[in-house]
């Protein structure tokens, strides 16, 4: 899967940063997808294709609490 916004140098740098932040657990799959302007399912597929293990669900109690707060704020 190739995305046109990743072809230029800035796009490649941003993609590398996004992947790095995801691998380090600094951002979620959804946030990584948002940064790349794709769906989380497309991001999961892309990460799998490049050999990155996809983590689903919150990875900590703090992340879980953040997700609960966000869900409760949805109208």
C-alpha cells in the first residue's frame, strides 16, 4: 500500500516520525492514522506490511481512561 502524500521528502520524514512514535507507544493506531489522513484499518495494514506489530486497544490504564473520557464526550 502506497500513499501519494508520502512520496516527497517531507512526507517520508513525517511517515517515519509517525511510525516511530507509534512503535514507541507515544501515539495510538488511531492517532497514527489521523496524522497520515487514512483510516486506522489502512494504517494497521500499512504497519503490518512494513513489519511493525500492530497493537489494538489501550496499552495502559491511562490510555483506557482517556478513551472512556473521549467516548463519553461524543454527542
